[in-house]
């Protein structure tokens, strides 16, 4: 009888110990396993980066029978910086471009050949499940830094300055972004403002601004196309085309602003760069025999020089739990 009770007690102790071991093991596994966050705690991030290049060319002649300038030097630079913000249904793209160029020669003296600052900011809210269509608002500002002159022989004429002209666009519409390389923004309601703050240019009525005024506002349709891609080995293309039509004044005359840049990389730090800009504005009538007709403006620059991609930084922030 005593042996039977002892055996029964021993079996109860073993069974209790085994059950306790299973409970501890299960608790340890539960506390150490990875926690999978739900989709509603998706991260958001900033992506920042850019590029810059610097081109320099120089020539000099001495006792050169074929003739030419004794000295000629050209400097051109380009700087780009971008900051992109993304969430599952939101995007905010910010892009800043700056160009500056200078030419110095014995016969012509010193003058600039490139001068532009351009800020583009676009916020969008995704409308569909494909992630391609956004309801967006856009802001764009474009001007220059230094005074500009047109030259005829040794004569020069003052033509532009900082904020003279400057162009400002505020727009709301649809943005189609099938991938990170291409976007097409369409707006049926856009405000375009031309600023001409220099009094001398304002009194001349330059750049389509009425004489004596410094601000000219237009309302119309606006389309902008952006494309940035590596189109071949060591060849990068970055382009943008803006189209604007004034609803109330000759809507058939479309204003065009287009920039194109090709970068042919030689190695890590040097490249050949080619840029082509086109502008057509029906209200800028400085061309033709009598300097009274609109015309297509072109600017083409090619150079070899230093090239550097700014380090791309991606800041990923998890929301607080």
C-alpha cells in the first residue's frame, strides 16, 4: 500500500514538472518572436541628392598668322539638388537647378553666357490603386541672378536683371507618374505671373508686361513633362518641357520652355556635358528685322569638365508606437 502511494506521488510530481517546462518554453518563444507590424504603420521617408559640374575651356594665341583672339576663356557650371518625400498615398517632389556661365575674350571682353535659377515644388495625393495618378498642386519659380545684356559689335544693351524677368506658376491638376523616371502634369487652371521689378525695363514694357507695370498675371492651361534616365551606358539625360496657353489672349499661341541636358561620363569625376534650352513666348517681341516679332530662343552649350553626383541620402522614419 505504501509503495503504491509513493509511486502515485512520484508520477504526479513528474507530470507537474513536465507541464511547467512546456509552459516556460511556450512563454519564452512568445516573448522572443519577431513582431510583424500592420500595414497602417507604414514608414515615410525623405530622399535627397543631386549633382554638379564645372567646365572650363581656355585658348591663347601668339604670333598666329591665321588670326583669332589672343586670349579666350569660358567657364560654365551647373548645380542640381532634389528632395523627395513619400508616404503610401502622398508625394512631395522638390527640385532646384542653377546654371551660371561666363566668357572672357580679348576682342569682346567679359560677358555671361548662362544664368538661371529654377525651383519646382509639386505635392500629390494618390487617387488610384495603381499608384500612377495623383491629384497635385505645383509651384514653379524661375529667374536669374546677374544683369544681362545683348551685344551688337562693341555696343551693349541692358536687357534683364534679377527678378526682371521672373516667372511664377501656381497650378492645380492631375499628375501621371508611371515610374520614377517620367511624369506628366496637366492643369486646366493655372496662374502664371511675370515679374519685371527693374524700373527701366518696366518703362520699356519688356517681356510682355504693359509699360509702367511690374506685374503681369495670366490664367490658362499648363502642362509640364519631366524625364530623367540613363539612356545608354554612361549617358544620362535630364529634360523638362513646359507648355502654357492663356485663355484670354490668343490661346492658340502656346508658350514653350524646354531644357535638355546630356551627360556623357568619361570616368568617375569627368564628363562631357551638352545642354540645349528652347524658349518661345509670343509676347517677347525682340526679334526680326525691326526687333518687333516673336521668335524661338535657343541656347546651346557643350563642355568637358568636372562632374560629381551628390550622395543620395534616404531618411526612413518609423512612426511612434
